């Protein structure tokens, strides 16, 4: 009666929250399974960023709820953003739901499940849906446990919760609450433990990571709390690479730009959401920067790292987006030549300012604009990968690839690389000579240390012989 399956929708933060819930449940004696049919308890950790994500989770809930008719002890819960966004309405609409847990209450899941299972044994009153959606001070400090049996080479670390921005399209400030940072020391302790478990790369997670600790931690030596945190992680022995997602263009100051120059572990890949290339749209979106400022940050980053890799989020079809606005996004897209991008068709989120704006863009136009950007992305991504053919790239081997006999890993620039390797090299930084490229992957062979790693010119130097 204690096998739990957690299904996660949405962003990396949700993945991380699910993992933490899994770890807490396991500590409480539950076991985690990998599919819903083996589970006595299914928890859906949901996303509200777009309507589609909510509809998917609602559809899944309806489907799973049928199982309760034949198996009354089956337990079904919804956690996370959609629970927070829709609240009791969900419990009313889905009466078979046992549990509804908000984004600041993940740590309460084990207690709630214990209670539900006890009452099923007839030891307490039969519950209706348990609803736990309150705000909780300090909840950012509860997402710290990892699943120890799953040594991960590359691990997410949640450094904060919430968001204080007011982007006109976005539901997240409502679902995640205001910004709260974890203390630096707690984050460092967590990462040191991860290193003991085999982690080599950490990705710091937050809604807007570069505003980390703005209220809690003073600026020191001209450095923001976020850069101070990066500097401390740089010092942790065993960590080889540092990444983070997502920063906001506002507050992407020179101290962070220079961190890419000064911190050798900080990988030269930045996910910098632009949302639009049109100043008019940025204003309507309530994004407090201009296209010019965005491009200035890109240039500043290139000046410390000429081969910097860029990724972004773009929304097409925001209310009022005209052809000329979209052309400016196309132009920005081509100027930056993104290596990676997440392109979203605007989705109405009720309760946000954009939901009631006039000039909503027809779906067909959103689709066309989306396709056009995807086409450009494929080109720039392929061009980048092709430019790497013939080079040696540092790859962190993460594990076996899904297909074939290859292993997968990432370059510092976050390009996926597939390479013949062995289990022994999982978690190792290796050098790979790239000989083939598609838009999504690089292929090559290991460069054996000591021989091929020395360039052939050097091998021929007389004093070497
Ligand atoms: N419609 C479409 N995309 C959205 N995003 C946020 N809200 C919406 C919305 N209402 C996108 C933004 C954000 C990413 C996580 O999701 O691009 O950066």
C-alpha cells in the first residue's frame, strides 16, 4: 500500500520539487515506482504556465480517478502550480481527488499520505479531499533532499522560491508566491553532500536566479548575492561545472558578466529569456528592459567569452503583436543566433493583465510565427554544431544514451554529445573529437589522454622526441 508514482509536468523546478517529495516519502517508508500501474498512490506535480499543461494534468486526473471505482484504496493527489492556481475549484471539479497540495507545502505530503492511508484502514474519519494550499514562511528551505540511490552526475539545486516580477502574461507570481532565498551556507552544504554522492555539475534553479538573496544578503565588493553564491560554489572541490536557470535581463549586471570570465567552473552557456524583440511588446508585457539593453548584455557576455552559447524563451502572439513587432523578434533571433530556444504560443492565463488585453492574436498566426522561429532555431543550432566538427570538446559523461550503444554527455556549451564509451567513464570529464553533427546532437570519439590530447604539431616537435 505504499508504492508511490510521481508524475511531473513543466519546468526543472517542478522536477526538482518532485525529487525532493520523493526523497521525503522514501525516508518515511514509502517506495517510489516508475509507472502509474505499479503504484498505490499517484501524485501529479503540475504546471500552470500555459493552459495546455493544465489541461493535460486535468485529463490525466480524470483518467486515473476511474481506477478508484474498482480500487477504492487507490490514492490520487495533485501538487504544485495548478493546485495553487485553481485551488478548491479543482477539488470541487474532481471529487475523487484525495489530496491537493500547493507549492509551499511539498514537505507536508508525507504527513498527508500517512493520514490518508491510516483513515483507509478505518483508523480515522473518512476524509474528503485534503486541501493544503497556504503560504508557509521558510518553505524555500524544505526543498533540499535528493534521492540518494540515484547518483546523478548533473543535479538541480533549488536556491530560492517565488517571483516578484509582474510580467503581464505570467501566472507564476500567483502560483509560487513572492521571492524567498535560501541561505548561502545551506545551499553549499547541500552541494557538498551531492559531491559525496557523485555529482560533478550543479544547475542552480530559481524563477529569477540573479535576484537571489537581494533582500536577505548585502552586496559585497560590488558583487550581488547571486555572484557571491557562484564564487562560493566555485570553491567546492569535486564540482566541475556550474550552470543556472533562469536569469532575468533586468539585473544582469557586469558582476555577473565578469563571473563568466573569473569563475572557471561557470559554463559558457546562458539561458536569457527575451520574450520579444520588440520594445513595444516588451512594454506591454511589462518586461523592464529594452531590446537594446538585451543586446548589450549579449555583447558584454561575448566580450568576456567570444564563443558564449545563448538560449532564450520567446512568446509569440502576445496580445497586440503586429507583423512588424514579430519581425523585430525575428531580427533579434537572427542577431543572437540562439543555440537553443523555447518558443511559446501565448496562452491566456486568467487573472493576469494580458488575459483581458484587446487584440488577442489568432491561433493560426501564433502557429505560423512559432514555426518560423523554430525554422531559424534549427538553422542556428545546426550551424553551431557544425562549427564544432573537428574540434575537441570537453564532455561530462552522464550515462547511457537511450538508443544504440552510445553514452551521452554535454559540452560546456550544453550541446548534447553521443560517444562510444563505457560505464567506467560515467561522471568523468572526457575529451571528444567531434566528427559529425546534427541540429540536436554531436557525435565523435574519445580522445585518449596523453596521446591525442597533445596536438599533432606538438608531437612532432624535435625536443619531444
Ligand atoms: N503563454 C505562453 N508562454 C508563457 N510563458 C509564461 N507565461 C506564458 C503564457 N501565458 C513562457 C515564458 C516564460 C516561460 C517559462 O514560459 O516565455 O519565460
